[in-house]
């Protein structure tokens, strides 16, 4: 089985027609579904949060079969993820896409679980400590995209689970948990 780094690729990745948008509706729907699952799984295992449509992305080409996705195909597959609520375009020209292998609500639940598991109720942490601190090592939160993290924290703040406070810079933003 072919891999990219330590990520195992599905069999269809070596099938040249899957690198060309299929003209038959039913075939294209199956193709899009396979690509959505592959993109989400790859991004989750590799902790990738942003895909730039115009730059090389490991999944968008397969040198072994000398195939690459066209710009149109890249946009089609990412747009399908956006329609499912599993991604968001970061710009109006659809060049960068934020991948949400967990929805924001699910990230918020993961953060709450992390707080409870580590006995961090009623504690204060900086946003950077949550993303890259010792406590988060080995968890899905470690290395999390700041945009996704802030959106999940704001959702928790709206639910009364924490308070976000500003420091002198964005690097100093803090969180007071009240779980």
C-alpha cells in the first residue's frame, strides 16, 4: 500500500481516473465522497488545518501514476467539504481552505474533556499553553490551529464554561476555565 509519510493511502489513489473530475453524476458523487474522506483523514493524522489550492499539497498529485488534480478538481473537492460543514474558505477567492476534521462544537467538547482530564477546572492558561504546552502534549489539542482553537474557545465562552481575557498582545490572551 502506498503512503505519504506515515499516512496510508486508499487504493483509489493509484487509479488515474480519480484524478480527473468524472462527467457522470453518480460516479462524480462517489469520487467526491472518497476525496472528502481522504482529505479529512489525511489532515487529521498529519495535523494539517489549512490547504492552499494553488500550492503543492501531498494528496493533490501522485507521481507514481503521473497524475495531479486540476485546480477545478481541488476546488470541487474542498467545496464539497465546505458544503458538509467540514471546511471553510478563508478568503473570497477560494485559495485557502480551513479544514475542520472536527467541527467547532466537537473541538469545544474535546477542550472540555482535556480540561476535566487534567484537573484544570478553575485554572488560568494562555491560549499558547493550551495549543503547545506540556499539558496538551499527546492530545489532539496540541499543535491546533489558532483560528480553530479561538473559535472553539469562544463557543465555550458563550456557554459560560470559560472566560477569555486579553493580555497586552494576542500572544498573551488567556483563558479562565470555570467548568
